[in-house]
C-alpha cells in the first residue's frame, strides 16, 4: 500500500521536497524507513535516484540524536514538530524527549536587502517612509520570521516582525507530506491508531498555519489583552494595525528586563516572589478560566517591568481548550491536589478513550504518584517530572493523551521553569487552589445551570422537530435496501436466556395458581379420602402450590442479585 501511495505521489508538486526529506533521512541512517514507506522506489522511477551513503559518523549516533539532527536539517516545519513531540511523554521514552527538547527555533537571519521588496509590498510604502528609523540588523531570527527594532514618526518604539520570503510553500508541502504519512502509519500499523497520528498532525497543522499568519498572532495578542483588561499587572504589547498583515506585523516595543536576566531583576529592586506569583496566576487564568493561553511562556517571551508587572510577547503559538476540556483539566488538578485517586483515574480514562485496562492497578500507581508529590513546595516539586510520571503511566498502559493537550503540557512545563528560577520557595499548590475552587463553584452558578438547562431543552426540541425528517430518511434507506442493522449476538443470546427463564417462571406461576384454584374446589367436596380431617387431594394440592411458590420466590430473589443469571 505504501509503494502504491508514493508512486501516485510522484506526479504531484511535492516531489522535490520529498526528495530532500528522503535524502536527509538516508544520510542520517534512516534508510530503512525510506524503503519501508516506498519512497526510494518512487524516486527512482521518476529519475531522482538517491546516491547518499550513510555517513559513518552520523550512523554511529544514538537514534534519538540522529532523529533530532535530521529534524533540524529538514527545516522549520519539522523543528516545530519536534518541539511538539518533546511534550509527548506519553509517546516517547525519556531519552527521546531529552533530544527533542534540544531543538531550538533559531535560524540564520535573512539579509535586509532580500526582504525589502516584500516589506514594501506589505507596508504599502518603503520602510524609510513608514518608519523614522528601522534597524537593518535583526534583533532575533527564527525559522518562520525575524524581528527588527524600529521607531515611528511619533517617537514610539516598535518591533517589526517579518515573515521569511518563500517560507509558506515549503511549510505547506511539509504539512501535506505529514498528513499522508500519518495515513500510511495507520494503514501499515493499526496498533499505532491508538496514538491518533492523523489527529496529532491535524492539530499541528492548524497551529503552524496560524503561526504563519502574522496578523493572526496580533489577533491572539488582542484577545489575551482583553482577557487581562482588569489586570494592570499583566502587559500585552499594542498592535499597530495600519502596517500589520499576513507577512508582517508591527507591535509596540516592550522596554523592560528580559525574563532570563535575573541579575537585572535584582538591580531594579523588583520582588521575585511577587513576579513568580503573578506569572503563575496569569498563565493559570489563561488555561483554567479563559481557555485561550500563551503556549510558549518561556523566559525569552517574558519581560519584567517596574511595579512588579509582567509583559508577555510573541503570541504566534497559542492553545485553545474547550469548556469540557477545561473541566477535565480542573478535575485532574483538583484530584492531584486533593489526593482523589478516583477522580484522577476517571480523567485519564476519559482522555485515553475506550481502551481496556486494569483499573485497580492503575489506581494503585496513581496513588503512588499523588503521595509522592502532594504538598511538596516548588523547590522540591518538578512539574515536568510530575507530568512525565503521569504520561509515562499512560504509556505503560498503552494509552495516549488527546492531541489538543500537547500545548497545555508545554505551557505548564514552561511555567514550572519560570516559577522555579524566580522563587525556589514558591508553592504551586497554593496558586492552583483558588483557580480550582472558583472553577468548581462556577459549574453550579445559577446562570451556568440556567444556560445548561436551556441548552438541554433546545436540544430536546431539535430532536423532536427533526424526528419526521429522520423517520423519512430511515424509511427511504429501508426501501432502497441501504438500511443496516448490527446485531450483538452475545447480548442477543443473553437476552434470549433471560426471556426463557422469565417464560418458565410465568408458566410456573400459572401452574401454582391452577393448583390453588383446583385444590380449593377439591376441598369443598365432602367425598373421597381425608387426612387430618381435610380432603387428601386438596391438601396435597395446597402443599405442592406452597413448595412451588417458595421455589419461585427464591428464583426471583437470586435473579435480582444477579441480573445476568
């Protein structure tokens, strides 16, 4: 199946990119993967024969290191994929996670002369006309964009972020190949379907495409700014929409102390304990209350400002959590903080799907994790280790996290690092508790209950109004022979056995009633043999009816205790 797929792929526009990826994989010692997927055969048939030989030095590296270096060489899409995989402790063992964590989103800068034309098109005028000053040397350069310092004619300092020329076609080709590769993985290895590779790639594609749109980053920033409109201690840079579009954005420059400069924090007289507290509260609010959060809050994306304020920048990667998912996250954290093993187990099982596992064994191991971390201050508690323990537990039980939780994991790990650097004594449980209590109480607020009730009523009305149409479709399918009925034979046999026992009991009840009625008639006849002054046959009938009635009652009682019996 893989060979056929890659042969059909040979005629499409991604073949050049496919050749580059296959070449890198072979050079780093993954030629077996290329052959198993049929990539080499497809390339040979199109005249692009691979002449790479596995370099000795590269082939001697451990597989995780080779994989990491191959991802780096394959470009921005695969670097960012590796960064996401670094959060999937439920899929990869620690040595692989350690290598993926080394992937840095850094790249050589593009000379300003090469981006001037694109910048002129996007700004609607030359950079010299729009800005009073624009520094040609980039402040930072990543795989998708690079940023430059600039100053507007009104004197305001700004940051100009420019997307790399020609990056979108490369990323789109990579995403198409990843989507097709995920399909092949599922088709060739059905056991891999439990990891939902297609859903992982879909979520990753959505995130990366949003990151390519620099205007979307600004919309993200403004949405988070609105969520913190009543929190002056959290600062989000202002967007200058006049010069912002898909390939360029202009935001207010943050003049503060970079998150990595702890010496600068001390020299400025800022309170590190308050900064750690506010940073944690800000991220937890985004996750647990807003459901829309900065997915990469590391020290490079944070600045410390006077009056112990915190500024967040770079909203290209954000996470989204539905109301139901936030409720599950709250239950998980509440279970960990409150030592509620059953609650933690239920959430993990909800995330894992329909897999059959040993619940008693799972709860026993969750108990061990909770006992290990409950009540431990941040200087001894490592959030990433805690998440690793939970996800390793899932991996041991052949379970997997939903793909939309990968960014949440990444954000929480970054939060742990930020809090630890600022204040080693900071207690994360203390910060979790208010958010968890508010979230739990919020479920039963009158307006929430009223909204859920109205939604239930509306759903019921939708079902009723749609019933005639559903019945018409059902009858139409039946007439056309397309109606399919799936019968669970095992359950049907069990139902048949239950029906047979019920019929037997009903028959016995009728016989008992007939015995009682017949015995009553015989008792009224004075002729015939007697026993103890009573007609013998009537007395025997009553005795038989009593014994049968007792048997019937015992049988019904046992059936009530054992519904399957």
